[in-house]
């Protein structure tokens, strides 16, 4: 394939560390910490191209004492940065927000106080997270909100968190727990599917009542989470490694964070060895994209769903408009979890495929 046909990346997720003070039951990153001497530095990111969006994540990004330098470097490559954090290091979050008032902050909260602290394995985590968000709101930050990962026993609390975020005028991002090399998990399976999917359906109804179109698209994304939990084929293809990429703490460039060794896991290259665009345009990267095109998994995570929602916007847009009109007439949303044929490889998402 010629360089003219290689897609330009728009979204990046940079995993700054696998160190974390939380002890989450749905994620074993904390059992597999990185050595801080080996973690990538701000200078390693100099060859990144211009991007629309960078997510800084971990582990816990604020465990990095050099996070301000990393953010400063990332702002040379994008206008929008969102940091995913537990909010545990309140003072560091507030200090960074004072220095970079346009920064986005998503605090991971898995339920109300008792449920959150039970799932995240740290007493006082909910209080710290909420207090940090309230402080940021008082400071005037606009791009702030909750991130909730739904597992077997917190979907009811998800609805309470949504109502709380709505009353505070904050963003509300959702996920369902997954298995992957990134989470170091193989046993994340939602067993009470009816209850969880029912709560997501309630969330969709509420989001369609909101005035902002962004919430209607989130409702479509959440329909995709129901589809994922039910074991359906993802509604839009995965194009990880084309529009988006992940960089791990050692500098490996991966297409996504959903890969599992039992299926496949392959890096495009390492930013310590080559500049980013050399990696992106390499034959190795093309091989990885070909594997993504027939990847047997059916992940539905915002990092890989959001770019294709933008690219194939007519599909979520048509659904959002139709169901917003239904909502205005007092009708139930039409949860037609359709697989959208946009010319993708038919082998993608087929767990029976010989990979």
C-alpha cells in the first residue's frame, strides 16, 4: 500500500504508567506495576503528529510527577487532552488544572460511596473523586465529568451517578468491563445481563430526553454496550490502528487496548527506536491493520468506537434523530442493534474465525 493510502491518525491514548493506588476488582493493572525508570517521558512524544484528541491514562496518570511536562508536550500536538484518573491525588489534579485550564478530566467512579470504594478497593475514593470534581467545577473547568465502568453489580449505581452528573452539569462517560492485556484480566464477564441491560436501557431513555445532541449519540454508544453485553457483533467496524492508536508505558505503539494474547497481540513499533510516522507508515503497521480488519473480538470501548462513529456518522445520526423524535412523543426508544455494513471484512468479530 502506498503512503497516500495510509490513514492519518486523529486520536491517541497514551498509557503513562501501570502504577496505581487503586485496587479495582475489574482491573489488575495495580498487580502489574511498571518501573518508573522505564516509563516513557515527555521527550519520547516529540515525534507525534498533529491530532484531534489525546487521552492520557494509566494506571493512575497523576502518580507521574512529570505529568505537567507530558501535558505540555501533548499540547504541541493537539488542542484537546483528557486525563482519566481516580482523583486520588486531589492536590496534583487541582494544580495541573490551574496550569492548564482547558484540560479535560474524567474521574473514574464506579458507584455511590459504598459501592465505589468496594469495587475500587480503597476507602475514601468516592469522597476524593467527587471533591476533586466539585473543586474543578468551582475553578471554572468545563471539560470535566464522571467515567463509570459497569460490571456485574453496579449498574443501578450507574443510574444514580448519571443523575448526579446531570444535576452538576458534568459529562458522563460509560464503559462495560472487558478482558485484555491492558486490564490483565480474563474473567470479566457480565452474568446478570438482564439487569445490566435494563439499566442501560433506562440510561438511554434519559439521555434521549436531554437537549444536547452529544447525549443522543452517547445513547447510541450505550446501545452498543447492550449489544456487546448480549454478545452481538459490534455495530460499526473496529478500525483501530487507522484513526486511533495506543502507546504503552514502554513506548510500544498498539492499535488498541483490547487485544488478548490468546487471540493476538502485536505492536506496530516502538517510539524509542523510530519516530512515530516512520512506525505508522511501516509495513509492520500495515500488517497490524490487516489483523485488526479480521480481529475475532467484538470489543466496544470508546477509544475505538468514537473514531468510527465520527467516520460513519450517518448511522448513529439517523438513529439519534429518529429516537429523539420518539422520545419527544413519549415513545420507547427503538433499540435496533443493527450491524452496519460499511464494507468491512466479514471475518471481523467472528470468534469462530481461524486467526
